[in-house]
C-alpha cells in the first residue's frame, strides 16, 4: 500500500486525531509523530489496566499478534499440549485447523479464539499427542495457518 493510502487509513482510524491538528500542522510527518505518541500512551494505559485487574501485568497477550506465530507448550497432564497461534483470519481457517488436528488423531478439550482486524489468535488445548507427535502437530498446524483451504490426509504417529 502506498503512503497516501496508509495516511488515508490512519485518518479513518483516528479521525479525532486529525481534527486536533491545526491547518498548518496537517503534514503527514507531524501526524505520524502524534500518532506514535498516542499509541505509546495507549500501551501505558493498557499496562495499567492489566495491573489493576490482576495485580500483575499479563504475560499472556489476549489479542492476535501482527506476525504469524505458532507455539506449542506441554502441559502437566500426559498428552495435553497448549497450542497458541496467531495468523491471518479467513473463513475456512478453523475448519482447516480442525482437519489438521484430526489428521494427527487429537482432540481439542478447550479453545479460546479471538479475531480482530483480520487477524486471529487461537489457544487450543489439545489431547492425544505423545512426545514424538509434537513435531508432526507443529508442522500440520503451520500448514493449516498458511493455507486455510488445504485438504489434509490422515497421518499416523
């Protein structure tokens, strides 16, 4: 997207910011500087709210990240894995993830899914993965994240 297009997007997202500028200050560089200041201020407010709500800042971000990410973490229970993924949202994403999990013969016991601004963050607690199945689960979920309309065949562990 060209700079003028991004500038217009910024004007649509932050119309109140545009209105606060004097006519002589409406150059794009000044607008970006002011936007950065406001974003930093919003980050401070979010941190303060998190501390007020829980007593300490949350290490587990609840919204999708801007970059594609996949993290697998073993839980205390035998065969339980927490899969956290952030990726571009699409209409067939969750059905692709479901097929991917079925292809490695696992089942989801808990899920938290948030979609914001064309991005999705999914936290899935998956049961049925042995020690040797983590690599297969990770590669299968990566494919589902990047190609949500793929057809997955069954794998065996």
